[in-house]
């Protein structure tokens, strides 16, 4: 995967998908077919025959039109889950480009991510978001601006997909600006009593007695219960967010610093497996960033 706003912007798709029959011995399944890669012939999905994949070639035809006719610029592209999900990230002059107060490196730019899947997990979708250029921390626009997330069914043709996006370029830009306005208003406000308490609320951590096995002098093992405490995982999550917040000394104390600590943990400190599965872009990490946004800026 190319790094957002900093990697090679060449199209990543030197392969495509095709359909193949599902066979039971010598008998073809009448209602289902396979979605397979043209290069490895790996099966990405088994779908009903009503499901027609939007091929990479069609996906890139949409992108090419947006670049040539609507002044969009490709900034990054890639795939997840062995090609089951593909994406292209783009900017446009209509999208937000501004500075967040109290931030030494506070330039923020808007972008949109176009996503397609070959496994039925996603429709052809447009995710609007923004990035702090200095550290490449990304975040999606809050759920209350839901109309900036557009979904196009696989049955819709390429021309209609382009029109759907083009008709909403200006609207996406307006919604990005509204979200950034909220951030600016509360960037240096401290809506949390402590970083640790914010981490507990963000991750929904719970203090409760935990089982513990102890061994006496005779080698006998007994289970006891600790006083209420966080799980080891919860404690590690809390410590990581506190440490990350403390390291963001280029941003004044407050909500914007806290939000960047969250996005840093998700975008840059997640496991390699999560990075390869789109966790930060449109998976569970994106959901967590949205929760942090709502807690700090709504």
C-alpha cells in the first residue's frame, strides 16, 4: 500500500477480476459464481449471479474521468486482503486546506477515498476525510455529516458513478469545512479531565476484579481475585495513548492534541496485520477515530 500523500501515485492494479462457475463435481451451480483474480486465479468471493463485480478496469475508468474532467488529483492507491478491497485517494481544489490553531505544524487538507470490493464487503463507496500533513494522521468526516459518504451499487454503470461523485464534489468540500470549523472551535479546549480517563472512555475500558492464580509455600495453587482493575490489554491501550499524547509537544494541550494522539495510535502504531486489512482506513480503526471525534468536537 502506498502511503497517503507521500508515496508513488501509480495505479496499483496490474490485475483484474473475472467470474467463473462454481462446480459440484461436473455439475455447475446454477445460482452462484466465483469472483477470481486474473493473475493468481485466487477466488476472492463466491456470490449470487445477481452480483456483478465492478472490475478494476471499470474502477479506474471512473478515476480517469474524475482526473481528466473534474480536476481531481490522485494522491495514493492500493489494495487490502489480497485484492478483495481496492482504493484510490484523491484531492480536489474544492476540498478543505487550512491551519488548525495551536499546532506548530497544523496544515490540514481534505481528501476523498474511493473504495471498491470484490468480495461483497463494500459497495463502490466514497469516504470523505482529512489529513494532518505533517504526520499523515488521517480521519473521516464525522457521522453527523453522513451525506458525504456516498455508496453506489454494483449494478450502477460507470457513467452514473462518475456523475454521483462529480455532483457531490462541492458538497463534500462544504462538509469538510464544517467539520474543520468544529475542530478549530475546540482545538485548544480540554474536554477531558485527564488523558487516562479519556482513554478509558474511548476504549470503553472497565475496572473489575480479575482472577489470579497464586502458589503457596507447599506448591499448592489457589485462585484469588484482585481488587477492581483494568485488563492487561486495557492497561496497555491506556498507557500507549497517554504516552502518545505526551509526545505531541508540537500541539498545544487540548482536544486537537488528543485527537492526533488517537489517530497516531491507529494510523501508525497498529499491527502489520491491521495495516494490511484496512483497519485504519475504513475498518475498526476508522470507527474508533470517529468515536474520538464525536467525544472531542461534537
